[in-house]
C-alpha cells in the first residue's frame, strides 16, 4: 500500500527547516559490501525487515516475497540464514530455512517484519497474510500470523516452523507488521496495522484502525499460545479535527515498568492545511504509550505522548527507541517539508508534565537522503544511525546523526549512498551492529537478482 500525505509549511516551520538544512551533511563514506543478493524463487526476494545476529554468528531475517509462487496474489516469502565465510575472501552463504505455504496450506505468507530470538535460540516473526483467519482482499488471503522457527536438534538438520497464532480480523487484529518484542516473562508483543473493531481506516480494502496485542506462552508443554488485544486504535472520526492514532507500525519497546511505546502512521491531528486527508488514511500520526493495568484483569490505558502536526513531522513509519534516560528517538516519513526528519521526545521531569518533542534533523533529499522508513539505532556514544531513501543517487543512504550535546558540526554524516544494481537500492529497515561497530542491513531492491530486476540485498558498511 502506498502511503502519501500532503503537508503545508507555515512561516515558522519553514524557518526551522532552513535553519536545520544549514547543517549540510558531511560525506565521509564508509566501505560498503553486498553480502548477499536475493534471487527470487526459490530464493527469497524483498527482505521484509532488517537482520539479527544469532549466537552462532549467522545473520537471520525474512523476505516478503520469493520462495514460492502459490500464494497469489503475492509470492509466499521466506525465513533465511546468512552464514559468514569460513575463509577470508569467500562469499557469505545463504540458506532458506523456511518457505511459507500460504493459508490454503495452513501457513502464513508475506512477512512484513523481521525476526527476533528467544534465549533457547528459537526465532519469532509475523506474516501479514495467511493463517486460518477469514480476511478477504479480492479473495480469501488470511489475516496474518505469528510464527516460531525451532532450530535443528542436530547440525545440518532442518528448522521446524510452528504457527503460534492466526489473526481473525474484526475485533481481533489483521495484518501484523514490524518486529515483535519479548518481555521478561516470555510474552510477545506486536502490532497489527488493521483490525481491532474501531474506525474505518483504508475502507473498503481493510477494516478498522489497528491493534497492539500480547501473545502469552502456554502453561503446559505443547499447549496453545494465548492472544489478547491490549488496545484497539480508533483513528479520527469523520469531521473531527483530532482523535486517536491509527495504523500502528510495530517495532514496540517496553520500559522497566512494562509500559509499551510505539508510533502510528495515521490518526491524531486532522487539522485542515496540516494533516487533513491523504491517501490511505487521515491524520499525521502519534507517539503513544500503553500503561499496564493496576489490577489483574484490568484494561491497558493509552496515553498520547505526541501528535505530529505536519510542521514537526508527519507519518512515522517505524517505532521508537529509548536512551539511558528514558527519552525516545524516532523518525517521520514526511514533514516539516516533504522529506522527513529525526526527532527526540524528552521524558517529563521536574515541573514539566508532558513529553517535549525536538526536531534533531530534517532531511533535504540532497546527499543526506529523504523519507526515512525505519527506526534509528544508537552506538555506545549515543550517536544515532539509520537509513533513508533518496540521497545523492536517489537510491538510499546510511547516515549517522550526532545529538546537539555532542556538538560537532555538521550534525549528520552520510556514511554511504547506494548505487543500485549490483549494489543495493531502497533501504527500508533498521540497522544492527556487530561487535566491531560495523553495520548490517537490507535493501528491498538492487543486487544481482534477475527475476525481480533486483530482488534486494543484505549489506555491511564499515569505517
């Protein structure tokens, strides 16, 4: 689904935009290497999220497409492993550890997020479609699933997939997206872009405005996981200037007290000339917190931490991250111009009772990139790293952002501009560090895959 929204700059917002643009990005390009180019079918295509390191040193992730062709109207998608070379100079080795089979075979299809590990080495992720739920979209496509991949008991054996939950749509969720997250008790948390029973976001294609859900492990061995919708977003009612958030993005984070934080792409502010209307949804989006109930069995409570208004950002396409002081950092795809930004939400302290937003950097679609589609990550010095579209080649960038208190100018450094096939093209996922400080990520296009005219890549960038 293509998400677009129009914004209009006020004089004050334009001045702020120009001021931030004066921090022209440095270009101290790191060395980039494509570790693997996806090939389509039976290989994967279009990596759905970033990659994560396993304890074995291998990289793991999922692809939205590829694998097999019987999950019409899309390909089925895969879960993959990428092993580093045994000898320096040899290629990395990709292994497809699961090809999704689609709802007609009792499986999920089309992953819309990455994967995470538990302590036992099992992998967990979501598929946007498939499963046993009855959600039509030009034909029955399923409502999405949460799956588990159990590693082989012997070296060289096969991974075993298990569907932990099939979404049902309606008051339940539909179309889970983004990464999952564990709490300390082993419960999984995630978001669905639609479902929940409230609002009519993107009607008639999808129903309702999305959910945050919890999936709890069984009490007995071989028992069923239990799903609970913690919160259903309501969106903005017709004719209203503001309302609840809509279409959460996944990539949730939890604080030490068990509260859940995230963003929604739509909802919130719906003021004419700022956020009203748009293709696929209404409103500029919000940052939210869900507080756990004070009594067992009680309801979770939503608190809107910030409503974007177009001048301070619009339409966050990814979740947020914490720093050590409890402040939040994230990105918006648009605003205050058309190219998006990186923001900080400062945690309330002292006499300040509300979260305070600061625009850290506004993209200009020059060498620095545009329209960040993923969350940022932090290094040990507190600097932020991320990916954005656009850039000098208009094929995407990897960037580093110094925070104001870190002071060196310019604030943003472009580490790499993608060049397109056989290089990567269009990075849309968060990055991950190795122990040496090198960064790893994915692009959804580019590479050497001929079946897709560039089926996507896994890349490494290093100083």
